[in-house]
C-alpha cells in the first residue's frame, strides 16, 4: 500500500512540473523557419505559385469570359439563379458584393503573394544546380505577370505589391496604381521571364514555363493593350516596362517569329485529336497549359483546393442518358453554347462537332436547365469513362486547360502581320484553317473579319472570344455581345429565359468592380472604384 | 530541463510520506481518553445511516453505521458535537461531559445548509459568495434524457440548454449567462476532477450522478481560470457512504417515441396544381405546363415522404443495476447500465446504444483516504443528417420531394425525381439513399481517477485542519468508425461506380494531475480556509484513417480494408494533436460568525496554445457575502427568516481556439502537376498556412454579480435573485484582412460583448400530513450587446439560410449577439400601380422605383436606408435565435406513496430562420401554408407571394434573405410528466424488497409554440443556431419504468 501511495504521489508531482510542459511544437507540419532550405523545397514553393494560376474556386476565368461573349449563355439549373454572379455578368450588371470579382482578386493576389514569397525565399535556398535559381525566379515572374494581367484586364486600377510586407496592417494603405503602371510591371516581369526561362523542358517538366510561352503571352497582352487599354483606359504611351523597354509591334513581331520558327511546335494534324480524352494532354501544339489531374483525389467543396479540372462538370448536361440508355456523367449545364455560335461554323467545318455537343442528336433524355439551347461544350464536357474514383467525382477531371496553343499564336501572327507581311499573315491563317477543313478551305486573301471568324470557330469554348471582342472597340463588342445573345430561335422551348434583353454597358469597360469587402477591409478611402459604372 | 521547486522538494516529501505511513500504524496507540457514542434516529424512529458527527471547530468526525450508531474519540469535555445529514435539520449538542448522546433528527424543509461542491472543495450553501446553482442527481432521473446536461434544462436559472436535434445521442448546446464569444461558448465540464467538454460526458448515466453544480459567475469559475470563461459545470458521481448497508437497486424503463407533429405538405394533386400555377406565373403557356391533363393521367402515385421517413413508435429502454454500501473504513458504489434509443426518423439508420460500468471506492487508512473512480463505457451509434440543406439530411429531402414520385416502382426499382425529368440536385429519394448507408461509429472509453486525501489533523492536533489531496485522472477513448459504400446508380447526382470501405480510428487521451493543500482554522468566530493547488493537464489525440475500393463482399458485415482489392485506390491519413495546460491556484475563504464572508481566488495558467509572449495568464476574483438574518437587529420572525446578500467580481479565460494559432505552420496543399503522359507527377506545393500572430492571447471575460438569497416562512419558501454583468473581450477571431495580403488572415484578439441579466430561482416546500409538495420555479432574462468588433466594418457575419442565402447571422456593434440579418418586407404588390409607386425619393429629390422588375403578387422589400436602391445596406436585425427569457417550472407532489412530477420549460423571445424549401429547385414541394396562402389576385394575400417557378432574376421573392423566413419560435414545453407509485414497505419487505416504485412518464407531451416548422428548439454554434433546415424533431415519449431496491 505504501508503495502504491508513494507511486501515486510521486507520479502526480513529477509528471507535470516542468515549465517546458507547455512548450509544444507541431508534430504534423513544418514551420516557415525550416521549410525553405533545399532545391526541392524551392521547387515546392514554386509549385505553389503555379497552383494559384490553376485555382478555379467556383469562378473559372475562361467560363466567365465565354458567358459574357456571344459564344455561351450562363445556363445552370432551371432556377436561373444557380451561380447568380454568372448571370449578373452575362447581363453586365455586376455588383461590387458579387463573389466573382472577389474570387478573381483573391486568386491573383494569392498568386502574387506566393510569387513574392518564392522570390524572397530563393535568396536563402542552398542552390546547387547552376542557373536553377535564375530559371525558377524567371518562372515566378512569368506567373506574377500573369496574375497582374488578370488584374489589369478585370480591374484596371489595382495596388502593385512586389515584395511581401511585414504586417497585415501594411496592406491596408496601398493605393491603386494607374493601369499604365500595372502594365509596366507586367512588362518588367515578362521581359525577365523571357530571358530566364528555358526554350524547352524535358518530358517530366512539361507544364513549366518556356521562353515561347512568355513570348506568346506577351503578344496576347500587347493586343489587349493596343486595342483596349489605350483607347478605353486612355493610356497614350506604348507598352513600356519599368526599366524603359518598349514592347511594341516590332517587339512582338520578332517574338512571334521566334515562337513559330524556333519553338518546335506544330499543329496536331486532326483538330479532333486535340480534344480527344484518350490522347496525351500535352501535344505538339500546346505552348502553355494549366495542368490538371485526378492524382490529387481532391474533394473541397469550398473550391480552393480542387486540383482536377472542376470546370468540366459545369459544362455537362444534367441527368442525361444517351440514346442507348447509358447515363452520362452528371453536369451542371452551364456556359451552354449559343445558337449564334452554332451557326457561325461554316457548313462542313468539323470543328463544330468537336466544339458543340448537340443533345437532340445524342441524348434520349436530360433535365433541361436555364437558357437551355440543347447545346453543350463538347471540348470539356465530362466523360463518364474518365470520371475519377478518388475524391469527389466532380473535382478530379484530368483535362488540362489549353491556355496558349499554336493555333492561337498563328492567328495572332496573322492579325499582327496582316498589313506588314500579308503573305506571312495569310500563311499563318491558312495553316489553322487547312488543318481543320482541308486544302479546299484555303483562302487567298483575308481581312480582319476573316481572322475574327477563324479565331472564333477555332478557339471557342476556350475563353478567348470575349477579350477579342473587347479589344475591337465597344461598338463592335456591344453589337456582337447583345445581338449574339438575342439570337434565339422563335420556337425555342426556353424562350422565356431570354425575355430580358442583354445590354452591354460600356460604362463598365467590360470589367469588374473592385470587391466591396476589399474596400471595407483596407483603410477607409484607400481603394476606390475608378470605372464609371461602379463609382 | 528546468524543474520546479515542487519537484526539487520531492525528496523531503518522500520523507514526510514515509513518516506519515509509519504514523498511520501507530494511530491506534493514541489514548482513547474521551469517547462519545450514541444512536441517531429520525422523527419516525428509523435509525439514520451515514449521519455526519463532528466535533465542532475541528475535523474530528465520523458517520453513523448501519444501525445508526456512532462512536467518536478524542472529544474534549466541553465540546459541541454537530450532527448533519442530507434532508435533516442539523443539530449541535453540547457534550457537557456525557459519554452517550442519542439524537433524534427532524426532516428539514429547506436546503440552506446543504453542501455545495465548489472548485476543488465544497462549501455550505449559506456561506457561498459566488453564484453556483446546484442540481441533485435525483432531479436528473426524472426525465429519460440520454445526456445528463440535457436534463439540466430549466433546472437552473441562467443556463440555457438547447437540444441541437432529436437524434439519439446528439450533442446539446449549453450557454451559461448568454453568448460571450463568436467562438466556442460551451462551458468547461469537470467530472470528478477530470476536465472535459460537453461531448466528453456522453458516458455518464444520469442515475450515477450525485449532483451537478453550475459555476455561473466569474468568482466561482475563477479557480478554473483559463477555461472558466463560459462557466463551469461540476459533475460529481455517486459514492457509497461509510457504514451504509449493502444496497442493490434496479432501475429500468421502456418507452415508445413518436414525432410530436409533422408538417402539412401538398399531396400529388395539389402539387401538380402548384407546379402548373407556378409555371404559368413564370411565363409558361397553358399547354406547356409541367403537368398537362395528359400527363396527369400517367401519374399514379401520391407519396407521403414524411411518413416514409418516420420511424413511429421508436423504442427506448434503459436498465441500471447499482450496488452501494460501506464499512467503517471503506465505501463502494458501482453500477452497470444499458441504454438503447431508436430515432424517430430513418429506421435502422438512427440509433444510440450504450453500456456503462462504474465503480467508485474509498478506503480510509487512518489519516489517509484513498479513493478511485472507474468508468468503462461503450457507445454505438448511427446517425442521419440532423439539420442540413444538402446531402444526408433526412427531413429536408422528405419535405421537398414531389409526392408524385413513388418510393419504388412495381418492379422493385427505386424511383427518383430524375425519372420524371425533375432532377433536383442533392434532393433525391431519401429511402433509397438510406439503404446505401452502411456506417457505424463505436466509442469505447475507460476513465480512471485515483486520489489520496491526507488529513494531518488525525495525526497531530496541531495540524488539525490541514489536508493534502493528490488526484490523478486518466481518460482513454477510442472512436472507431467503419463504413461500406456499395455500388449504386440512383440518379446522376447520387451514384457510386465502385464500392469502397473506410475505417477510421481516433484515439483520445486526456489526463490531469491535481495537488491541493487546504487548511481550515477557526479563531473564535473567525473561520478561515486556505487552498493552494497545482494542476497539470494534457490531452492529445491521434487518428488513423484508410479507404480502399473494390470490395469482394457487398455488405457491411465484411467491410474491412483487407477485403478491398484495388491497391491504387488506397488512401490513408493520420494526424496528431496535442494540448497542455499548467496551472497554479489559490483561494482564501474567510467568514466571521457565519455572518460576513469573503473569498479571494487567483489562478495562473500556462497553455501550449499561446506563444511565449502571452503563454501565461492570471485570473483573479473576489467575492463577499453578508447574512443579514444572522444579525442581532434582524427581527426573528418566521415570515422572513433568512436573508443574505452577496457580490462578486472576477476574470476568466477562454483558450478554445485550436492549437498553434500563434505560429506559422506550413501547408502543403498547393498541389500542381508537371510532366507529360506517363511522366506526370504530383507536386505538393508549400506555403505558410496563414499569417502568424505570435502575440495571440487569452479571451477574457470579466463578470460582476450581485445576488440576494431569501428564506420565508421558516424556509418553506426560498428565493435567490442574481444580477450579473459579464463582458467578454479579446475574442479569438479571424478578422478579415484585405485579400491583398495573399494568405489566410491570422487569428487575432479583438471584439467584445456585454451580457447582462437577472436570474430568479424560487422554491416552495411544504409538508402537510402525508402530503409533500415541492415547487421550484426558475427564470432568467439575458440581454447582450456587442461592444466592439475589430474590423473596418464593425461586423462579423456568417450563417447560411436557404439556398444562396448567406451571411444571415450577424454580429454588429451596438446590437445583440448573432442576430438574423435580412431585408424587411412590406407585404405584397397588389397591383401594377403598387410596383410603380414603390419608390424612394433620394437626396436629390429624384424618385427611384425600387423593384421595377416586380409584378403584382411579388414581395415588397423595404429600402430601409432610403438610398434609392435595394442592397445589403438595407438589411436589418430581424430577430435573434437566442431567447431573451428562459424558465422552468417544476412541480412535485407525493402523497401516501403516490408521486406526481411535472416539469415545464419555456424559451421566450427567440426567432427561427425557417429554410425548409429549396427555392432554387422549381419542383420542390410546398407546405400547404405557403401554397394556400399564396397571392392569387388583388387582395388575396399580403404575406405569401404568388407561386413562381423560380424568381432569381426578377424579384427574388424567396431568394432574398428577408423576414419572410423569420418566425417567432418562443415555446413552452411540458418536458416531463411523471406519475409513480411506491408500494408500502410493510408489503414489499415481505418479499425482501426495500423499495418498489412503478411509474409512467410522458416527455414532450405538450409543446406550445407558434412556430410552424418541426421543432422550435434548434441549437448549434453562434452562426448556425436557430436555422431550421428540417431539424430532426424532439420525440414525444411515453415511458414505463420501475425502481427496485433490495
């Protein structure tokens, strides 16, 4: 008995009387202080920056662009209120409280934070491989430029942050920069990325940025700068980096030739193969893709940590059965192609059936959604045979988003060289057209409308059309956007869903308001709405 | 490692211990110079067992044995002996040299001098200066509640207990004196010394409870410092009594449960009419409505989905066998219990089943008493979603499913709305979905407590009053979960292409050590009691989970991972969480002549949850009391015979914020993929999981309390009135930071709320011949006001109502906590002119039409801020899910063996957000109330709008968060009504039965409320309380039971 009592008393007293008893450290995660040491750590830190680019968070940027264009309606379930902020965008009636601008803003500044953090932590990494630091910093800068570009085209006036600040309070007092300064920041990062990124990557690194990806993005931004930023936002100077390098037409012409002649890219012989799920996602035509996979077995209905291509499920029809009775993978019937898009395809253009899934030809039954056209995006429509079995089925589609592919670059070249080098311009144009429709479709002369038509049928469903419309002037854009929307067959069963006409509002500049919560969360008066419609 | 002085001193402690051990064996050698003995009986002549006999002013004492006899040694000639026993009036008798004193004790009608458990000790009720409510274990067994905190509802003023749902085994939310924080508002529970939370007391059986004390004010809770901020619930389990004869008792009941009401929803014919009406109102042509005459002919079903979901006459049963007893030096109390409860929904998928075993023993060895409490428990449960808009919730599916959908077709195939071209997303055939559910959770617990009490006064008179107690508590629990997901294809949203098995194991360990030294001393009329203590606490848990697909058996019975054969599908996870607290505390109690009392407490806590900057916190309190009725000037009348005033002030903490909030841990969930084709590989990108805040500190609540205790009519009538004012500040919140920061916001301190209120407890006990009457009334009123929120908006909002309704619960400076936030409505547009005339004239004098898109029959929303548009800024306070007033009324009567108990509970001044219909789904069914009340032309309705398919792009009648969803949900409930009969002992003793009582009990027999949903009682966290998404209702139960003692 004595011994037991003694033991109890001693255990009781000994067990807990040390002051480090309350000093615990986490057993299941690293701390910031020991996480950035090796080159492998650096790779994982850079991965985080790429991840931010691919974040969809319920507001996949290419879908939002398409539903504002004449290519797609918002759609969704029969209520017409599913994803209301998409329906708002479709009507150019976007509230500052809407979560779509908020999520775009969030994704971009998260990416910028991660890029800035990488650039800061790169200094402390124990680098062993020559040139690796330069290359990885260049990749981070490309990605940072991408985020600022998304900010520039969606918001225009935004704060520029290029180093992470010591306290959260410091972020509450950063005024917005003029769009011209934002574009300059983008130019600076892209120019450095152009220098530091490799011309090619080995198979295991596919998905990482190459020099040609940088040059292609530069061209795309140049076109928006010339066609939109200058006339609409009132910028007079050419696109110039902070250091004074000017990215003008000559610069992008050189860059384009570099991509086309030296990049080693080639058009996939059959257009259908590009979007065939059985094929490798990274073809000879892909210059820069957002990589998605089912490997992560994601399941995050919050939307931030979804690592498959969540957008896929949005495109599919609801509760559909094929003619033979088999069920299709469940979709949400968003971003349904317009009749106007369907009719844009020339007779015999095989791209129509690669782009548009026609329910009336393929389905025995489905639950019709809002703004039902009977058409669905075929490029990214969910395929039941590829539905992942790990994680949430909706979250783990492995199809990449082909952000920049050679056909796009060729058509941009065709546009940019249209007057300066008509032969080269026509050649680029015909390459794309012939690949799809054969030699018979070859044209002998083209104008800007031909290029626009070709871009639309070649790239539809990929999120580019809206920006092409916007950069051709608001009159042109409004004409296409409004009339394309109202191009509804008189006998359409869903005609009531189009009762309200769509009116493009030039006062919005086709852009987003600064998120209201962001204005509230910084110091009073620091963030302002500069776009007239949102003031 | 730095060691504390305590540890350094352990060698001298050891010496002392040895010394004490040795001394114990020589105790008997002390001369028994002066012994007093006698017998204690009650006024009917029965001997009383377990009466405490103490030499006044000392700790020298004993208890009466099985024959009511006592012997007490070392009694000075001029000593006064005090005799006390629960339920009897205490007596003090001067020895006057006698060696034999026989006593007759009278039953008391008041409880002024009963002992109340306080932190690390107990105190006479009349001397208490804080605010402590006590509930006797016998009160708890008057309902068949499964969780013992549930049974506290209405028993104590100021403790608001809300059932989260009627699901068996469901957690209950307990709020002591309002809601003080945006975070965790649950009180701290201490079960026989082991700190735990409301989830952790599931193993306790109400018949095992001796008493529950609720420490409501800061001064009482301050002894638990860092975790007393939401109040403390002390639970003491039954111990045997010394010299008590061996008692065996068997308590059992069996009952049936039913829903107390169902909702009136449309049948098939009305449903089809409603769908057609809505379609036409939404612009459909009459020949294009969903249910044309031709189609109606094809519809053969009229399913009452609620009835399909209900499990009527659900069973509930309980059996408890307890043994208690004691010898002169030891006591024991043991019980074995079994409880099983079926849920009133989802037969086979909602039940709770519990076995428990308890053994409490003590043994005295001279100056030392060693005790142990052991609990073993196993709980098995299966549950369905209890209050959820989306998957899994049972009632929301039943309410929304079209009645035209059958459960099964004639060929045995499950039916779904999709078959009728009415895909409804998450909503589908709930009976079919339940048939695919195969999961079970088993919790096994072992809780052990060993302690040793040293009474140095038994050793040397000079040390009289000095006691040391060391206590060690240990809890191990294992929560084992296993599920089997079969292959099924109900509809495209509800299907599973490959079967899988999941097993999860969670191990929880929790221990604490308390060492306390107490010293009690009287100098004349001055009584002083000192307490010094030390406590260390740790809890940690480790989990392991695995999932694997392609199972070779298609049933739950064989759902083990080894039967799953797809190696690539294996997913595993496991984590570890750790938390420690190190504390020192002290208390001084002083009273003069039991007339003037004062107490001061301080506790210092160190917690692993905070960084070095703020690791330690100090929690002081002071309190004082004055028993006015003991003053000479107080008139000695029976009309007012007791009067006491007391006041207290103190500070408590709250550290319930999860672990490592102060440092920046790394997240590796920034996943991306590189590599083409077969070279693709996943990279788990890293970034800090959030911005760190090394200066994070405790949430602190500061509370003042003033109270009056009154006794009238010779204490037949007692009353206690408490007034309090409680300010909780430095909430631990994640204040929004600009997204410009690029990472998640840090946890910071900020925000405060004031709760103030008044509590009343009244008791009336009267005995008239064979009739005993006991009436108890409790009532509490609480008012809260948010004082500060540390963000630019001065607002926190969250909480989702119906589909697409977010931010419906709000914290705002100057407003009560957690109110419902939405638009005000002003009836229905009756005419086109009404729409045109619904304008605001803005500051420039321009008239602005507010709802240009509206049509007659649509809802009128109010532009409360008159800015010419409807926006979030027009949303206002629409009510609160938290009651202003709660009260209980307990009526007990016994007469010649017949006992009757009635208990009412009421919560007044609360609202509920009713989000039962999925308005985003046009084919959802309607309640009859909304359907019949709908607007159908001028003057037909000014409340419910016209039916529309959906209205998101037009007026948002049912999408807009508005007062149309908010209902007054004040209610009163006859919680229990019991009628029992105890057979005369003369009869039962013939068959060796000491006591035999049979009873019938009804629970929730009457509910008085205007709330039209399932149940007005909807608990939850601060951002989910009071939102009804088809809450699992409380059952109405009829129980038959018996108590037998041998």
